[in-house]
């Protein structure tokens, strides 16, 4: 494998585009938040939407465990963040590698798993669109919440397909543009829709060249964090190495009015849990169209 240390990453990406710099800055600035989301129990979480992250973790781990079937796998965690899933893979006895675009995230991930006796850093700074791993070297690739932060999916999907073995599995997490909460919040019809039109018709090229502070980037003020529809996802995977094996709808809340939750957290959770149960029943899979995000498991053809 080529040198993917932070210094080498900076040398190889001296002309890295403004958008990727924004992504790097955002995740470096918010590293402590992503770590704390998983450390807090569900009862002590600070925001209702953190429930999505906890359910994401349980769904992804269930998918991985079913695929592994007690085997030890070669696992690449792309966009590993502070190492939450990376540590879970180590605990399960898998052979792990990881990358993240944020140097701070790389540092936190390595610190999290150094207690397991690794002689060299497992996580290095890297780019999903340029993976420095051999062809067909991985049994499993985790790419959780990474694609929405790219301007285009195609190069990343090609790279993931290249490093994945035939019959290997990759797990994606993608955010839904048409999630349930958006249908009931007039903010998205009265404000956000027109902001989107203005940005894409008049301001996209200028905005793409601008460095953003983490608050504006995270709030997606200039629409550079992408959302998907299920139809887009179906079309996207038709052109790749992958065959979708399963799509899981993850979380159906919270419901908001002008972006403020108008139901108690417990009630939102009961509604979401009920819809998740219904989604699994025959004839009701269409409910996935309005879940907050999807966990998508794909097998390389």
C-alpha cells in the first residue's frame, strides 16, 4: 500500500478543491461532537436527531454481523470519524484499515483503538476518490455518511468497487431528501425550496469557490451536502460494480414546524419505531421512501 500518512496526503493533494477543504475543516472542527453522540446514552442525548445516529449504528452492526457469519474479514472503514465503528470491527476480530479526510479524526480514531495493541496506525488521512489500497483487497467496505459530502458519486463508487473483492460487501448510509419531517414543515416549501433554486440557478459556481465556516457548512446553507431519493439511488447503482442486497429505512423523525420539534421526544420515538416495524411488513416497504436515511448493503457482482 502506498504512503498515506497525513504529510503524504497533503503533498498529494496540494491542489485539493475548495469543497474538500470545507469538508476537512468542518469535520476537524466538529470532531468532539461526533464522538460525544455515540458516547451519550439515548436517555442523555442532547438533540432528538441524535437518535438517528444510534439506530444507524445498531443497523450497520447487525448487517455486518450477518454478512460475516463469525468469519474474520478484511475491513476498510472509509470516513471512519472518531473510530466508533472501527473499534466495533476490531472487537469482532476483523482485520481493519481506515481513512478519513480530517487529520483530527484520524488522530482520534487511532487513539481509540491503540489499546488493542496495534504496532502501527490503523487509520490514515485519505480520500475516498483516490484509495491507496490494492485491487480486490477488502472483504467489507464501510462508507457511512460519506457520499453526501462529495460533489459526485461516480469516482468514489469506482474506487470502492476496485478495492472490494468479488462477493464482498459494502455498506453505505445516505440521507433522504424526501424524509417524513420535510413533508409537514412549511419551512421547506416557503423558504428552502426557493433558496435551492436561487443557489443552483444564480450562485452555484461562486459558492463552490468559497471557503465556509463550519456552522454555515454544517447547516448546508449553500446546498453542498447532498440528499438523495430512492429513485436516484436505484439509478446510481445500476452503473456500478454493485448489486443492492438490502435497504433499511433508518428513523422517521423528528417532526418539525419551522425546523422546531413540535412533539415530545418520546412521542416522536414511538411514531418512528412504529413506522420502522410497519416498513418490514409485506406490502409496506414503500415507507422507506420517507425514512430519514437509509442503510444500504451492496454485494460486488
